[in-house]
C-alpha cells in the first residue's frame, strides 16, 4: 500500500517557527562540548559524545549489528566501528553472535556499560530537574506528553520519507 507524501506547506505557522527556534536552541545547548564535559564529570564517565550516543542507542534497544547502529545514529559505519572498539576496550560493550546469522555480530552493553549509561542519564535528569525546578508538576507532565507526541510524529514522518522511492526522469 503506497501513500502519497504530504506536500510541504507554502509557509510555516508562527507557532511552528517558534517551536523550530526553541528546538534549535535546545539542540545547541545540549551538544556544546563544555556541557558534555560537565555531564561526564558529574556522571564519572570519561566518554566522548560519539561514545555516549552509541551507548544510549544500544541501551535503548536489543543488541544491534554495527551497520544498524550506524544507520540509527546517522553516521558512517567506520565511525561506529572505531567507537565500538573504544567502548569494548573500556569494558562498556561486548560483541555477541547474531542469532540470525552466525557470521555476524551484534553489539551489547556489559554490566559496566549499563552502569555508565545509567549514571549519564541520572546526571542529565538531575541537571534538568534543577533547570525546571520552577515548573509545576502539571506543566512538566504536559511538556513530557507533548515532547513524546512530537517525537512520535517526527518518527512517523521520517519513516514515510525513507519508504518513498525517488522519481527517475528520463
């Protein structure tokens, strides 16, 4: 069953423009090197941003093949290979046989990796709790609900884009 992609609107509403601006600011703030270093110090985890992103992805899924990790993270497979080697050397991940293909391997968290990502998430949540301490519980609940809804809608739209076939003109 093929569905036609929705055409892009001619203009975005003022509300959507403001949401895009806010998301850009949040992304900038959360990806700054100093912010990452502060978070890693709080968590007691000496990892770079790429390693943390990979650990988060593995923690949120079943063990994945390196190619699947690269696709989910939107990076080249060689980046994943290097990062996995670094994390494996540090004892945070291990390679396990792929049950579907004995020649392939999947990347899985070790107990140390699970503990590390739990500490990173805890440190991030505590920082967020401090920043949002003036918000009422109802407001935080609404924000969480709306963020999840937005992410689900983004993912739904991204899946539609990925399944579209490019048109070929002769």
